[in-house]
């Protein structure tokens, strides 16, 4: 048994990856500039086995991470970006190595082109996991990290994955390609209004 556990521990260390950082290099987002960013968490589902967390505990970390990543782009065209937290599982303490679940979230993303008055994306769903380090791989996220650390790490990963996905769409579809004249006169917060459920 000890030999098996040692092999599992070594495998966990080999497969562990570094944590995503908030200040990573920018992507190519063309003429993108964020006019409105909005985060909506009020109706997120807490999945079975998850540590308990209030909806309000998610809002500020995701907002801060999203703004840090997207507000650094100073292109000539404005876009609204909204993220809704749909569900989450914050990994509880488990049996190290043998049972060490990773925390995860599901989010929907909305991107609105202000000048063109149209959505580039509505409810694009993304499943996002927390980063794994050697410590969390061996001990399990629930042992190695507090609830607050799990939420913060997931918030950074949300912003990172949204930014990467937007860059992929720009490369493939020309989402943020510069236009001859950018008109930013449309109404405020279209993506936010669409993202927030009625009622």
C-alpha cells in the first residue's frame, strides 16, 4: 500500500501545474476596450459536496479579476462583457491523493459590441477548474486551501479563461478587428441587462 501511495504521490506532483497569475501577459484583443463589465452571482447553484459559500462571497473576487484583466486593453472600440456564475463546487477536505477533488465553476459569458449594437456571444458556457499545485495535488484542495483561497483562485481562472476565449474568437472570427470609425453611442450595459435574469 505504501508503494502504491508513493507512486500516486509522484504522479500527482508530475501532473500538477502552476497557479494562474492575475498579472499574466495580455492577449491580442485587437481594438477592444471594456465599456461595462458585470458579474452576476445571485442565482448560482451550490453543488453537492461543496463547501458552503454565500453568493456575495463570489462577486467581488470575480469582478476584481475580470476588471484587472480586461480594463488594461485601451483599444478604440467599446464592448460590454458580463459573466454570470451558474454553479460551483468548492472542494471539501478529502483523503489526500486517493480522493482530492478539484473545485470547479460553470459560468455564462456575454459579449456585446456597442457600436454595432449586437451580441457577439450570448450565454457562452464555460466549465472552469481551479489550478493544481504540488501541495494541492498531494493534500487535496480542501486541505491545502481555505474557502477564500479557492474562490480567489477560481475567480482568477474565470477571468483568464474568458480573456483567452475572447482572444481565440478575435483570431478566428475577427471580433475586435479595428473599424474605420467606432461609434460608442449605444445604451449602457447591454450585456449586463441581458445577463441578469428577469424576476
